[in-house]
């Protein structure tokens, strides 16, 4: 189950500063991709080996002051429904405001764990000032400074105490999820795939899962489809609220191997689609892009190429992703979608034999060695695939710290050219031998 930490609070208390601190630290450890868009309000974080998704709810509020307040209230409701843990942030330098009080009133009714965080406690002498926040009746106050990071360790220790260290999933079957903005055709595709077989639904939604898994076993392909349409029916609030659909998408992604990102051919790829794409990429999910409602587009011989080019420009640098042009209503390329998703799953789970990997990659490296840095030569001796749920490669060399990002990209491209990893994010590490 997805661990989601939502940071709520009125504007300017420091939510996005804390968000950046939590997600940047993880990025520094694991994110090998450079040039990925940073303008996001949800991202991965990790503390003592436990992974979770942080959402800065403030990033989803736009508009005038009263629109603001209504939106903040709505977000608190959504956070109460959807998040695993809520961080309620207040500002020690301003004390309690009416909006703080209002948020506290909503949160007191929540059954979810709520942590009251007094931010901007930059000096020890401000510690006592935060005592007024006990008045919320929400328990312990955590004094932190998002700017310097002080106090965040104690907070995170307690936040992650609600999470388990990840366990391997019990099922061997590939898990696919169809995601995308409202009305792109997700339910239509689910229905088209399952047709009259829909009654074979294995509903293990129960208490621990947020989604329904449907067992598909036809035409030589067997997989589980994570049905988010089922989740949508439970919704009390409109899925048009971006913040809400983002939460739901995160939960659906977490539980899947391959994400079918459906976009509407009439609109092209939009910023929310790109955010979902990057979220899937960061979480090392397989990705297939479906450009649906292709029947509605006037086409000539160049149209597909032009669409592909536009999409790739937006999702760069990770562009080695299958793009299919579908029409669910006209039943075009629906089974192709299944085939390609299965291929991506195979690419994601395959293991390249070490001898083959070395034969191919060391020859390439010999012809194109990493450029010398500060007069030092980097010698790559050996490469191996690290076991894991998505492809990871370790290149052993004498001076890993001198390998440049541009060389990592070169190596990634060569891996992709020589061993099919279409649709799959891959990680490359340089290690000291
Ligand atoms: P948000 O609107 O809640 O996301 O707040 P921001 O993260 O944008 O921060 C609002 C302002 O408070 C910015 O000017 C930050 O630099 C500042 N700020 C955030 N955290 C701290 C902190 O721990 N101490 C101090 N002194 N300022 C902070
Ligand atoms: P969801 O909100 O993503 O689950 O979208 P739906 O599956 O409910 O589809 C929204 C609308 O788009 C419905 O009226 C569908 O009939 C229509 N639709 C879905 N796929 C296609 C398609 O390939 N072509 C056309 N023209 N309409 C489609």
C-alpha cells in the first residue's frame, strides 16, 4: 500500500521548503537522471529505509484569497481521506491564525495520524513560543526549521513509524494500471479488454488495498489489471480536483509494474500527464503511452511522426517508450496494447547474463572510453546487472567519482541499443572495484 504523507497548512508557513528538503535528500541518493523537471509538488522520500510519497498540498492551490481558503479546506478533507499521515504545519513566528484554527478543527475529526509541526524554529530560544500550538488539542508539537533541517529527524522517525519496510509482492503475474486524466477513455479500455469476462473479477480490495485487481487471462496473455475506475466510484469528491487525482494515481502506480498512460489525442500531452509520466519514471515503473481517441483526429502520412515527436520532446530525456495510437470505441490496437505492455514487463524483469553484458559493453567502452578528468584516466573493468525489480547496472572502475553525467547517458543509450529496454527506466551506477 502506498505510503503518502500530506503536508497541509495555510500559505507561507514553509510547506514547500520542507517538501523540498524531504524529496531532495532522496534525489541526491538515488536519482541518476539529470534534467528531470523539478517543478512538482509530490515526490519520493526515504527515511531509515522506508519509502514514502510526500505531497505539498500548497502546490495545488491557485487563485484569490477566498478561493484559497476554500481550496485549503477541501485539501484537508482529501488528505484526511487519502493520506497515510498528515503533517499540519504552522509558523512559530506568526502564532495561531483563524485559518490554522479552522484546519485544526477539521483535523481533530480525522482518524489518521496528525503531526503538528511548528516551523521556523530556527533558534533554541523560539522553542517555548510554540507551546501555544498545544491549544489545537492535536497532541505533541514538533519544533523544526525547514530552512536548516533542525528537528526534522525526530519528526521523520515518528512519521515513518506508521510504515512497514517494503515487502516483495506475493504475485508473480504482471500488474498493469491504466492512468490518465478524467475522460480520456480509461474505463472504456478496461471494459473493452475484459468484455463479458468482466465477471471473473477478483476483488481483493478489502481493508488493506485501495484498488481492485482484475485477472485477465485470454489470447495467451495473463496479467492483473489494477482497476482505478473501481476506486473512482468510491470518491466523495470530484476527481477533477488535480490534487485528488494525483493522490489516487500515486496509489495506483505504487501497486503496478507497467503503467498505461492514456492521453487524449485531441488535447495532446499536458502538464498533468507529464507529471504522471515522471512519477512513474521515478518509481521505476514500465511505461506505455496510449494516445486514445485517434479516430477523432484528421490524419495524413506525417501525423503519427509529428505526434510522437511532440510527446518525446515533452517527456525527455527518457524517450525510449512505446507510443500507441488507439481508438477504444473503434477497437483499434487494443490487443496491441496488451502485447506491448507484456513486452515492457519482460524488458523490466529480464536479466542479461554477465558474460554477454561484459562482451558487449566493454567493447563499446574500449572504443569510447570516459574522457580523462584532471589528468586522470577512468578504467572500467567490469559490469554486472544488480538484482532488483527493475534494471540496474553497476560498472566497476577505478575512479567512479569522475564519471560525468554525459558519459552515463552514453552508457544508458548503448545499453538500450544493444539490449531491448523499451518502456523501462534503467539505473546505472559507477562503483569502485
Ligand atoms: P508554503 O507557502 O507553506 O509552501 O511556504 P514556503 O515553503 O514557500 O515558505 C514561505 C517562506 O518562509 C519562504 O520565504 C521561506 O524561505 C520561509 N521559510 C520556510 N521555512 C523556514 C524556516 O524554517 N525558517 C525561516 N526563518 N524561514 C522559513
Ligand atoms: P475515463 O474517465 O478515462 O474512464 O473515460 P471513459 O472511458 O469514461 O470515456 C470518456 C468518454 O470518451 C466516453 O464517452 C467514451 O465513449 C469516449 N471514448 C473513449 N475512448 C474513445 C475513443 O477511442 N474514441 C472516441 N471517439 N471516444 C472515446
